[in-house]
C-alpha cells in the first residue's frame, strides 16, 4: 500500500496555507494524522532515522527512505495534514556540524562540540562542500525526491540560529564575555554565519526543487515558497540592549530574505525581547514555547494578544481545548496553526466530526 495523498490534496494544502500566511483564512489550521493504517507490507529491518541513529552512515539512504515510506503509509491525513519527512534528525543547529563541529549523539540526542576552542580573533567559518553531514543530508534529499516524486514534503534540517551556532564554538561563558570584550569580532562572525546559513539553505533546496511540493522545517508548517523558523535561544542570557545590537540586525536580514518566517520564542527568558521581535515587519508568525514546568499555551492570554495585535500568526499545541481557549482569548481563530495532532485510526469518525466544527471538511 502506498502513501494515501494525491496531487489534488497538495493543491488544496497550497491554497489553504497560502491563505493562512496572508491572514485571509477564516479558520485555524488543524492537521490531524490518524495512526494505524495497514501498510500491507512488512516493516523494513532498518531503524527509523532519528537523532539516535543519524550517525550510522553505513545505512544506505535508499533504505532509510524506504523505512520512512513504511511509516508514512501507516497514516491517514485529515484536515490540514500532509505526508512529511522531518530532517531535524540531525539535531538542532546542524549547521555547526557542516562547519566543523563534532556531532555527538551518544545520549541518543544530538549535541555539537567544537573540535578545538580557538581565540575569537582566530575563528573563521568556511564552506566545506565535502563535509560528511552536508553530503549525507543532500543524499537523503536526493533519494527522497527520487522515491516519492513530490508526494511527500521533505523539510529543511534544523540549521539553527546564527548566534546559537556561534555559541557552539564559544561554549559556556566565553560567548557572553565576547559580547563585552570583542563585540566587533562577534559581529564579524555573525555575518559570516549569516551568509553561510543561506548558502546551505539554497544548496539543500537545490536538491529538493522543483520536485518537493513546498517548504517546511521542524515547525511542521507548510509554505509554498521559501520559509523557515528563525531563533536565538542564546538570547535567553542577554539584555534587551544586547539583543538589539547583536541579534536583531541579523534576524531582520534573515526574515527579509525568506518569504515566510515564524520565530521560535523559547522560554520566559526571551520575553524581554518580544517588542523587538514583533517590530520586524517581515516576520509572519511567532511560535511560543513556555518551557519545562510552565503552564500550557492556554495560560498566556496577554502574550497571544500581543502576537495578534502586532499582526503576527501563531502556533499552538496541547489539543483542541487549548486551541479553543487561545482563540477565545484573542477573539478569532484566524492566524492560528495547531501542530499535527496524532490519533488512532478508530477515532476517524470522531475526528472528522470535530474538524467540521471548525469548517474543515
């Protein structure tokens, strides 16, 4: 049994998500994925690509794609859902590995470490076309395009935010001291990484297009044109003034070079930068992550009102009840995307009835 998703479904996805990005869709985006469809073939004896397995370069990319094909064949795609291969399996901020950091998944989660810590004045980043991780990602993308011929959307790997990637090479407190001691060197490296980031984005995209049916990333939001989820987790540790000096200029430039962007606002420590983030005209949306131990999305009404009043879309999770609460808080369902909701196949009738209540047929 093949993946159940037709070209006509992709046409509908493009139209709907284009309306969402332009804030003309009068309902939320709700992708629902039903689990438990019979693929009518045995599961391949290959591990599913993940952060725990991404370092095994002995597995042929065609075998990894076949294993993913089996997984995607187990799903029924309802509402605004679509078949998607997430390349975040190589870890958050994989661009660090592209430019020489060590990829370490010994804990089954990927972390990046510098091979050697250099003085900041000696630190330079260059493009390496033969980097094994870049070649692996491109090979996977190439195999996916050949196998699926545009039926499955392959997302961009988690390249990471520029300051987050830089902090890999200036670990612990060193990066914080650099902001005071070597501000011009930090800015030099920020813009080196900015140009490299877009070089890697375009290089990977050159393998995906024109076959890939669109664009996405670990946020799982579809776009018919180039998009991404920019971030700066490092900003948790700096003041608003430092954010405006070191983060904001590059962030504005990145948003202006992509058609659609959704900022990854991670934790209460980043809320002091929200006014600066919302001031970026080219930024389309905000993804709020409260953090471990914090209340779910339904408990931040003032925050979602600020997103909405600034003309930004937003993304939520935690289910239909949370979605309804956030919509009531801002006064509309327009501009809200819920992350994919996974439910068992025997709940199909219940799910379809629920989706109809939102105007999703």
